[in-house]
C-alpha cells in the first residue's frame, strides 16, 4: 500500500487523546526545524524526490530521513505523489529560501533561541528569573552575536515577521502628514523601507545598533528608498537621534522591562519637540481571555527578559511616567496595536 493510501486509511481511525496531540508539539517543532535546516523545501522545489534522492542531496541517513518526511507529511508540511515520492505543497513552500513569503529564517532563529529556553521553563517558574543566563550563560543578544549564522537568521526573522505581522500598520496609520520618520530600533530597515516606499514624499532615519544597521543598505536599496533614509548606528539606551516629527518604536518595548523601556521612552522624549508624535507598535495584553498566540508569546517574553506583555493601563502609566500622554490606542488587522502619544502639555 502506498504511503498516501495508508494516510487516507489512517484518517478513518480514531485519533490520539487530545492531551497527547498537544504534548507532542515539541517534536513537531524540532522536525520542522530540521527540515528547514536541511533545505528540504529548496530541494523539492526542483521536483518530486524519493527518500534516497533526498538523503543524497542532504547527506543524512536515508532510513531516518524517510521516517522524518513521513512525519512531516502527516502534519501536511509536505506531500507524496502516486509513486511514493515526496513533493512540495503550499505549506512546505514557506520553508524555501529567499521567497517573498518564506518563514525559513523565522523557524531557524526562533527554534535555536526559544526551544532551549523553554527547556528551562521550570527554572523561570520557580525563580521568577529569565531563563537566558541559565540556558546560554550570557545575554540573549550576546548569544546571538556569538553565532554569526544565527545572527543572520535573526535579522531575517525580523524582516519576515515584519512582512507577516506589521504591514497592516500601513492600512491603520496615515503617514501623509509626516515629513520625517525616525524608526527607533528598526533593525535592518524592513519596516521603514515599506513605509517609505508607500509614502514617496516621506524622509526616514533608521536607528539601531551599528552591527545591526550594517545590513540595512541592501534592504533600503532593494526597496528603492535608500536616497530618502539616513542610517544611524547607536544605542537607544544612550540617546536617540533628533530631527524627526514621528518617532516609531515597533516591537521594541516588549523586549525590555519597565525600567529599561522607560529609559528608551525618556530618550525619545529628549529627542522630540512638543509638536512631534510618538507611535508605538506593540502587543497589548487583554485583561480578559487572550488569544493562544499572545498567551504563548507573553511566556516567551518572560523567559527572555523576566517581563510580561503589558496591558493598556500599564502602557498608559509607563508613557505618563516618561512624560507622554496617550492620544489614541487602536488595534490593527494583526495582533499588534498602535499606541499614539504626544509630549504632555
């Protein structure tokens, strides 16, 4: 019986206890990571392959790989044809390298960072401390910096998730009255590049650490906006560039506890004038029932920095302490919210 026929037969059998279905998620995560690491999707993009052909192309054990692929077929990441060869499907294409909808670097970066951190979840639960030092014996960003390949995947992860999660920002905010936008902690510039491309009269300043913005030139050039965006390297805990009338802080504050977030906001306050606007893109935790994704993500944050996602009231209090007044708070089509604020009169 061919594999795909067996799968169809299995669909008629009773499933595992729901608890087992939930519990074995760790195995699925690692299997997807290995498929991404081996470049299975890129290989299958050239056509269906047998287990032997995949083993030769990847240099791994054939028997193991065939069983791994069957596991991934069972969760619909890949498919099989009538000859029992493995094929690429729409979901598997998301693991290809360099495509417009790829999530390969997201899989690689997050698995290498968060998978070992979750292995120390009990340590965090019992101590109330981040699991980073216990896991990596250094800071999170120190660990990433020590691993150049991971650092590259991490930057690409930021680009991929900007595309997936933050582009609804373009629909939710009117940039037409903005002259110069300062993207604080803007990584390699994937978000500001999209904003500038959609707003042809807008000027930009991209600000992040020197080693991070070193890769921004290519991103901005590819988007055709390099001539309208100044790149500045620095540390937002020290100071933030002046000269903008909209200061954007996207997916930054959630990475830092209140004292550190307050320092970033205070430096924004010092760089801004009373006429300037602050725009924060962040997750706002519901005080009622949060979505599964946000519930998972807030634990991720605690593992990395011993802080949780902030509620609306916590954001308002934090901004008020830094000298800002919230003028509007709204939800985008993604799970991120927009928080608009100005300097208190």
